[in-house]
C-alpha cells in the first residue's frame, strides 16, 4: 500500500469518529455515574483520536521519506583502452654449432650459416619503412665488417684456418639495430685437413757423361730410379745420404729419399759428372 493511500485511510478514520473501546481509557475515568465524568470521557476520546491521527500521519511521512530508495551517485567511468601487444621478432642460430670444427683441404675454409625465424618477414635493405616484425640480418666475423644478408641460409667463405667468432644480428629495413639488440654469437674453428702423402716414383737417365734431368725435386718418401743407358758403368752418389753403387750399362738402381735437403751428387767412376736432387717435406 502506498503512503498516499495510508494517509487517506487515516483521514477516513478520523472523519467517521471511530471510537476506541472505553475500557482502553478506564484507568483515567472518574466514577461512571457522574455526568461530568461522561463529558470528560468524550473529550478524552476525541483528543486521543486526534493524537493517534497526528502520530499516524507523522509515522507515514517519516516512512515515505526514509523508506524510499537512496539515490545512487552515478559515476561516469571511461573504459581504459588497452594498448595493443607488440610481438617482437626473434631468430635461432641453427648452424654452425658452438665449438664446431670445419676442415678444408685448401688455404681457406667456409661455413653454412643457417637461421630459423619467428614473427619476422625478411625484407631487403631500403625497400620499406621500418616496421616491427620486418628486417634482415647483419653478420660479421671476428668483429670485422658487416655483411647484410636477406636469407636464412648463407655460405660464408674465405675463412682462414684458426678460431673464429660469428656474430649475427637482426636489423631493421634500414640496417639499424632493434632496441634492445637481437643478437646471436657462436665460436667455431677452421682446420686444414691433414692428408696422408702418397709417395711418388721418379726416373733419371744416365748418359755417358750426364744425368737427365740434371736437377730433380722430390719429397721425403719418394723414390728415384737411375737407369744407365750409356756405354760405361756409372753411379749416383752423395756420401752419407744416398748411393746407387756402380750401375752397369743397361741396368738401373733405385733409392728412396728419406732426408730433406739439396744434394749435389756425382758419379764414382767419372767424378766430373754431376747432378742435383732437392728433397722437400710433403705438404
């Protein structure tokens, strides 16, 4: 029931002069058979009704005022806009491995630089403005000059034997580094392959008064065979190093070279007849 309806009901109650039971006011009365008492009773009843009506109105007003919903302060809340998450690119240096050893048969070696990328589009230098997630790589050897590459597989050659450090850095489209830098380094070695030397055989022809060729160059472990095609017995002798002994015409003798050096040899039967053997260590 609303407050207005309750007030209207109290007004009807007052207008209809609804009497309260007389026993309710019994303690206030004088003896009942007195006319004066009757008049007083009527006045008391009327005053009590007025008081009840007054207090009823007051309670209803207080209830209507205090019983309503407490207004809520409305606060305008501006939703916070979350900044988009920036995903930085990254890469893994797959090869060479740390401490890997590469061999070369020549004076210089080479390595394969193999990369794996994530959240990266490879762009050649200067083709587009800088953008997170785009770029290419700058590689350098032993803190030397940078080489810019635009692939995940690259052959780096012309590397001398020894220990080396490879540095690979992801850079922007204009070759500038990312911040913070995105860099990988790896150490590796180039070694010259050691191949077992295969000895060779050479032939020197002995003429009557000369050797052909007069000078010959061989390696340690090689064999020289002197063949006497002349009419006289001859030899090839270097005292203390090698000696074929006397070789009759039509025959030959072989000597394995074991000592490096340059040797001016001669013939025991005709000492003016000379030749030269140069013996080197095999590479």
